[in-house]
C-alpha cells in the first residue's frame, strides 16, 4: 500500500529499494510491473472520475470504515449508492 500511495503523491521518487521490498515478498519483476501499472491506472481512472464530477457508487452493505476510506477527500459525497 505504501507504493500505491507514493504512485499517487510522488511517483518520481520511488526507488529501487521500494520495488526490492516487493521482490523480497515473492513478486517477480513482471508482478512488480503489474502492481505499478495497476496502481497508476487506478490513480488515472479515479482522477478522471473526480474531474468529471462522477459521483461514487459505493455498495450499500460496505462497512462504514471502508466507505469512509473510499470517500475521503471527495467533496459532497455521502457514500450512498447512486441510482442509475
């Protein structure tokens, strides 16, 4: 999760030591690339939705702590599932 946070806040400062921790946990080079690309794609997608003011669609049975984590920083969001 630390790497995912860094992708969002300061991707250029990610070091070999940080990706080495993923390798030490058993990930191959290809898996490390997959982790970085998945994190970057999710970041891009989330920012695009925010820029387009797409309301979040949070499942109604999601625990409150997870709901809050998903909605943290999204202006005007109450975490309710949207009607489509």
